[in-house]
C-alpha cells in the first residue's frame, strides 16, 4: 500500500485498524459526481470510524490492520430510514380487509378501526411489550442494510403513553446494533377524550409531554401532522415555539392530503424536513429551498392509500431541495418494512432516478435527521456504517422487487451477516 496520506479522505490514526479492500464504492460524497463511485476502492476504519475511503492505491500504511477482502462487491453507506412509526401496538390488517370488501372510512371508524384502534392497542402495552412488538419490524429493515432509523411517537396521545413509546424507541438501540433517532409526535391526532378541543389537547398533552420528554432525554426532534384531519398551522406553531425554546429541531408531516402551507411554516422554523408533500405548492418549495429543509417523500403511503397527486419532484429538483425517501412504516397507511422496495416505489411512482433513490436512502436521509456529519456517506471522520451488496451495479438496488442482495451490514465498524 502507498504511504500517501494526502487524500482528503484520510486522517491520522493509531492502534488497531481494519481495512476493507477490493471493493467498488458508492461513496455518495457530495464533492464527487453522481454516486461518488470509486472502482478498486477500500475503506480503512479505526475505533468504529472511517479514516480513509477511496482508491485502494491511495490507502495509507495500515500497520497490523486486519484485512477483509470484499472480492469486488459493491459498498454503499448504510441505509437510513428517516421516517418511521415502528413502535406501536396491534395492527390494522382487519381494517385493510374491510376496505377491500368495500367498507367506507366512516364504517371502519364506527367498527373501532382507524387511528383509534392503534391508540387503544398502544396504550395497552408496557414499554417492554412495545419493544417486543417493534423488534420484528426493525429486524426486517436491518436485514436490508439499514444502519440508522428514525422512530416517532404519536400513537399514545397521552403524556404517559407518548413517553412509553419514546422509551421503547430509545431501548431499540440497546437491543440491536442500530442508530435510533426519536421524534416526539404527540401532535399526530386528537384522541377521543379531547375531540373538538384541539387547543386543550395541545396544552395538556402535547406541550406538557414535550417538556417531560425533553427532561428525560427521550426526544431528538419534534414532529407534527399539519392537515385538515389533524392540526392547523397555528396549532402546530404553538408546538414548534416550545420546541424552539427548548433547542429541539423540528420536522413536519405536511401537504399530504391538502395544502395548508405546512411546509412553508416548517421552513420558517428551520425544519430538518417536511414529509409527504403531495400537495406542496411553489411557495412551499421556495421556502424549503431557502431554509435547507429536506423533502422526505413517502411512496409507501402514496401507494397504500391510492393517492393520485404526486409530490412536485421537478420543482424540488430545480430549486435544489434535497430529496430523501423513507418507508413511513406504520400500521394504517404504510405497513412497509423495506427500504429496497421504497427505492423501487420512489422510482416507479414518483420518477426519481437511480442516483436520487440511493442518495435519498442514504445521504439525504441522514441530512433529514441532522446526522450528515456522522453518517450517510463514506468519508473520513464518519461512523463506519455501510452495506455490502452482491450486485453487478447500484441500479439493481432500485430495479429489483422483492429481492434482497445484501451480503453484510457494517455498523460502527462491526460486521453483521445477513
């Protein structure tokens, strides 16, 4: 190996290291074109962090490093699922069946379905029960190369139950080798006991619960659902005002079913992301671009609820709004636990390119969580989170349906076989 340490992807290191060599890298680095491909590449890691990622001919002296031959396999950053609701009780398979049999939303609700069903099931579970329920969903995502996942509350809708959900989400990081980011989503819906009293619910539950979640160290970001069936921009602003005063970043479910100007509101608070965005207008796009707010597209929900209006991908591209994609895994409108299928859906339903899909599932997903300095690309100083694939080209990750070509997953430098 060369002793050249001039590469921008190398830093000084000492002690035990591991060299992953004979690889084809899709680094996703922003200073490289396209996917940032490096043929005949290598990744050198120490203490769970990347100290070099680039051409094998430029690897610094490795001393007594352990050598891992990847035999020409492709390597991408670990996948990032930046919008999920995987912690919840129960499922809504019966509701799905009823819809197929012709039942209306109102009929399903009267039969105890809809979000009421998920709230009741979630409230009935302990923290340990919620963890146990979430682990199969998490394991399915990890088996496809996910190394970072966002998990929202929002099915408790009481202070006690929202905190339970966040505690369960935090515990997933102890139960599995994965990075978990928590989002407080008590402003998801109004529970039955507060029907018609959104303002009281925000005061009694959302704001009070946020202060307690912050005091317990359970919340990394604050989310809300800005929609006619949920909360108005003015109501969301109350939540965001408190988040801002507590120094917690915000994000928002916006413009999924109608245009209430939620994305523009989120951007005015410097939101990390605005998500869904099927009804996003030009003003919202411009506001997001100016604020650096990431657009998180959720094709699973679009597919599951038979949405017709697509998010304005062309306008997002033209204004330079970063585009991430995620599963939106939830029991009602996106029971999806596959980032690979999410990439295919983003391409086939929304017209994203292969490059946009892979970037959206890695680099831009990390950006949407405020984690781009830690993960999402293969570069010096980043956590050694990457996925190793048995594929001939990166396009296969987007092209195939129902096929998992993962060879192994590496999280913080440790390899986990599929």
